[in-house]
């Protein structure tokens, strides 16, 4: 959550690496730049928590859990953590942040926890999630985000003229 107080934007998470951007005459900081830095912090936090979960998967492997079960757990936990809220942050993530996520997934693939579909990388999964969200907004007039869309124009096709 962002709070603007005395011309500063603060991330209100309990994190010692909290980012703050000042907006005075000498250093102009726009909300977009602050959001991008908070997005980078979010990506790093998500990758860190996923790495901790990856350690738990390694422990399960050491205790004899089969690879197919490990891959199911990986998709259910780690991919779900990475995908959670991706519609909100993936578009604002820098190329470096995207590479970090892709590198983490490649590391997990080499370790045998993940067998990705050759036609879908993480970016395609995020794009598909965006597409599903947008279609749900379009399909339901009672969706909370529907009011943000422009009004639909009636289209009539008359090809006989």
C-alpha cells in the first residue's frame, strides 16, 4: 500500500528496504517511477519466498518424494505465487525484473521441479491471465472494473447496401 505524506511516497510493508521517493524541485519523482521501484521490490520478495519454498521441495525430494509429485507441488505453490497478481505488476516490471523471474524458472527447470510447456513461457502465462481477466470484465456488467471501460457502442452490419 502506498501512502503520500509530505510529498513522499512510502511503501507501507514492514520491510527494511522500504523505498521512498521525494518530489521536490531538484529531484522530480513521478508516481510511475515509485511504482516501478516498488514493483522491483515486490518481484524480489516473491522470488525470495519462492526460493524458500524451493528449499522445502528439495527436502521433500531428499526424503524420497517422486518427481511427478514434486512437479505438481511446484505448479500448485511456486507458479501460483509467481502468477498471483501478475496482471497488476507484470506490465510495470522492468526487463531486469522479468529476467530475474525467467532465470528463477530456468533454475527450477534444470533442477527438475518444472517441465514447462514448450509453447508457453512465463510471459505467455501472464498474457493469458491478463486476457482471461479482461474477458471476465467484458462478460459481466457487474464486474468491479467494468466501470473503468468506455461505453460499448452498438454495432450493426448491413452489407446489402
